[in-house]
C-alpha cells in the first residue's frame, strides 16, 4: 500500500513535547472526569490510552478537538495553546489535529470524495483541484478508489470508517486522534480497519493518540500505553511491560477482564 504524501520529518533538535496536558481538570456536575491530569506526548510517538469506561480517555480527545473545555489547567499542541486561549488561537492549533470518530460522522448529503475535500478547501484554503487530487490518492490508499462518487449510505461500515480515516489524513495533521474507531463495526469488518491503521502507524511519522479496547492492536502500534482510572494516569510504559508485567493492581485487574 503506497502513501500519497509524507509528513515533514521532525528535527533531532526538536525536544519539546507535541502534546502537553498540565494540571487539567474536567467536571460534569459533581463528577470529576479528569483530575489534575498531567501527561505529554513526544512528536512521532504512538500513544494508546486504556482503562475502564468513564475514566476520561475520550474526554481527552474531545478536548484536543476543542469539543470540550477544561475547567482548569493548560493544554498545548506543538507549542500553541488550546486552553486557555481565544477562539482564533484554538482554530490555528486545531488545524494540526485530525480525528477519526467512533461513528464515522460523514456528511450524508455529500459524495465520498467531497467528504474528503471539503475541509482542506474551506479550512486550509487548498485549491479545489489540488484537494481533489489529494482526495483521490487517499481513497486509493485506503482501498476505495472506485467509491469517489458514492454516498456514505451506499458503503459498508468498514468502508465508511476508511473514508473517515482518509478525511482526517487529508488535512495533513501532525496529530491523529482515534476514538474507539472499530467499536461500531461488525466483527468481520474490524480487522481490515485495524490493518489500515497499522500500516499508517508503521509507514508515517504522524503522532497518534488512540483510545481503544482492542488490546492486540494497542500492543502492535503503541510506543507507550497509558492506563487511566478515575481521571488520572495510574501507570504508563512500553506495551510489552504494561501487557505482560503491569505494576499497578488496577491495571492487572483491568487487563485480566479484557484480555
């Protein structure tokens, strides 16, 4: 599988973290979802967030997409602030982030190709011809070159998720967020989507932040795994250690239930 574009390589002199959460707290009413959270992700790393439902993992991704605001703390991406910041600053930082959602979120009234080209034209100011060329190359990459003119409703769930991945990559983001991208798929469609993401992880230097309950996938693609519980990172490390010899009892209990 070929990739129609490459990401700019990171300079060896660049030592700053790409994503930083500093003392981030998020509450919904009386429920504290993120509790004074601190963590960071280096450029080019693939980091997977695991833990029980309700531990704050998806909230982290939604904050990076500015779909949620923290109640306290600072979030930075590539040196720019998402929070606290004004809307103009957030828009600029958000251009560097692509997200693939659990439920595809494609525009049903647009063709597959236009779903991919709409944001690069409107947000990045890309010329339409260039956006179309990029979109066709991405559809070829995800195995859907013959579906340019189809509508999302004409595709299977797995095909729709491949379009959603192509749409996120069309923005050439520095960060790709993956939020339980296979949980809405029929079991027979999961493997194809995970194989595509494995290929992207191995063939590009894009930074990936992934929330998943697919533990074998997490083991395959991750440089680091963060175990969340009650809004905090309780354990982190290389996947070989986290999955084979976790230190925290809560991590052992969680993995014992899902593996």
